[in-house]
């Protein structure tokens, strides 16, 4: 063996050099570790075989190094790599001992080879299971981290909604409440599609505000509509409805937004459903249990805020509504006229004001009594309202006088409306409830326009009074302008 010593040392030196090179490669180059370890193990098998050739081939002690290299390759590069190395080691081992098979025990050789293969397969399967378990564990940790993150996000959303919702109940104007709800849904919940419905006395849902493609829309005049099937279910049961895939619903109608999933929750106050909040998404299954819980919390706060705003609105209406005629009173008249005059000035528009006075009303009261006079006022109020447009504002100015604010109306058009009112009152028979007497009533009307007849509230009212006095002076039952 001495003549081979220098070769053995050369192999050892080569082994150390390529091992160092392999280590450097893993640090500096993006090489797959499995490939690197496989080629390193393959080179180790070749070196072990060369070492066997350079020493006593028969039962070379270097064969036992296969039991280190093959399992390492199977561990580092995988089962398939381990089987390849085991096959190559078997071939090399048989090649080393090809000349000495006659003197070797076949059983002994087979046991060694089987042991090598068993070790390669065992380590490979064990490593495969370990990797699968590790992969499952990592996935489980990822899911756990995701759930933790979602929980923290939900908790933060809930706390934010609780804090923000407190400002809702402080707002007594319904438009402001709706605006605040839209802001919360847009900024905190991040929903790109949302609708806010309030239940009317006719059991219809009126939409007060929406979010479409992330843009807020506040309706000044909500439109009532019959609820869709899923919304009717929310109203009737008082329970949330979550639609995972709307495209599979019977009544599904594709929209330009491509909404595929819905979440609708009731707004409940004092055990009564007041409306519905509905969110939509272009993704199937976009809404989870936590979304439903958060949405329901917001809906509860929204219901309380809307109820307070509606109650305040009704209370305020009692202070601006004339109890006898149901028309707006003088307090509301002055406030509304100022608002309409500011709007007309801002948009360079014309506004007309009409004053109506019942002719000989004192004589009517003295002759037929105050109950009959009250009936006349009520009938007259109804007749005026039915003779004007929806945008026109009818008020009881005081006593037997009525006023009508006509936005975006020129004097000539206002005069036509006035003639329609005058003719309707003149052609009507006012009949008493106790004594069945029929009485003819007429009215005198005066009309003035902004800014032609006055640029301030005081000037406009003075001018319309002049027009009314002119109608009275010319014999009553007339429409006059200034």
C-alpha cells in the first residue's frame, strides 16, 4: 500500500478543496441546495470508489464510507437522489470486487447492499415526512398569523366604530347622520359598494345614500322602492343575510359593477326594524363572520342615530307647522324665504313670492261662525297646495293670509299659477257641516319677484304686500303684480 499513499493524500486534499468550494458556492451564488448536495454526494461516491481502487480492492474498508455519503445525500437532496446514489454505490462496489466474487460470501455482499439501500430509503422517507410536517407546521403558523392579524384588525375596527359611532347620536340632522355613516363605511370598513335604506311608513325602503366604486352619493330626495327579496327577508326577520355567490341566486341580475356577493343587516331600534344597511363586493365570498359582526354593530348605532334624528325632525316640524291648516307657519316662511333668496342670488335665478288673502273673511266668520271659518281655511289650504308644484312652499302667513314661495319662477309664470288658484277657489262651494249652507269664497292675490322687486327679505315682502293691496283696491278676486 505504501506506493499509493501519495494518491490517497491527493484525494483527501481534493475532497477538502471541493468541500470548501461547495460551501463558498452556497454563500455567494443562488444555487439550489438540493442540487448542490446531490452533486457533492455524487462526487463523494466517486472519491470513495477511487480510494477503493487505490487500496486493496477486496473488501476495501472505504466501502463503509458509502453508508455515510448515501444517507447524507438522501437527507440533503431527497429520496430520489438517495436512491440514485445507492444505485451508483452498488454498481461501484460490485465493480471494485468483480475479480474477487468467488472468494466472497454472496449473502454477505447482498446484506451490505440491502443495508445501504434500506438506509437510503429509510432516511429519504423520514426526511420527506419531516419536510411535509414542517411544511404543514409552517402553513399552520401562516394561517395562525393571518387569523391573528385579522383579529387585531377586526378589534381595531370595532374600537374605531365604537368611538366614531358615538358622534352619530350627537347629530340631530338626518342628512348629517347619513353623511357620517357613509364616511364610516368608506374610511373604516373600506367597502366600495354600500347602500343605506330607511323604512317608510308604507313599508317601502327609501335609499338615502350609497357608495359606488368607492364614491359617496348622498340623495337629497330619497326614492322609495319595493325591497328586493334579500332585503325583504332582512326587514321581515330582523336578521342579517349574507349571500356568498349572488350569481347563483334565482333573482340575480348582473350589474355594470359586477357585484357577486352581498351582506345586508337590519338597523334595529327599540325592537323595530328601521332600515337596512347593505354592502356588496365584486368578489365571491367577500364577507366573513367578522364582517357581519362589525357591520351589525355599526347598524345598531346607525339605527339609534337615525331614530333620534327623525324624532328631532318631527319635533321641529311641530314648531314650524300650523296646527289648523297643516301648512308651514310664519316662522318657517321667513327662514325658507331667506334660504331660497340666497340660492337664487348664488345661481342668478328668479324667485317669485305670492301673497293670498281671503276676501270678506271677517264677514264670513260673523255670519257663519268660527267653526265654518276654520273649515274654509282648511279647504283653502288644501286647494292652494293642490294648485302649485311640489317645489313650491305654501305657508300660512297669519290669520286669513297665505303665502307661496315659488323658486326659479318668473313673474309671468307666477301670475299663471295665481290665476289657477284664484279660479279654483272661486269655482268651489264651501259647505258647512252643521248647517248645510253653501258659500262662495274668493281670494285676492299679490305677486312680486326677486331680484326685480326687491333684493332683501323686507323689500320683497313690502312689494308683495303692495301688489295684494292693489288687488284688494281694484275690487278683490284679482291677481295683481308690481
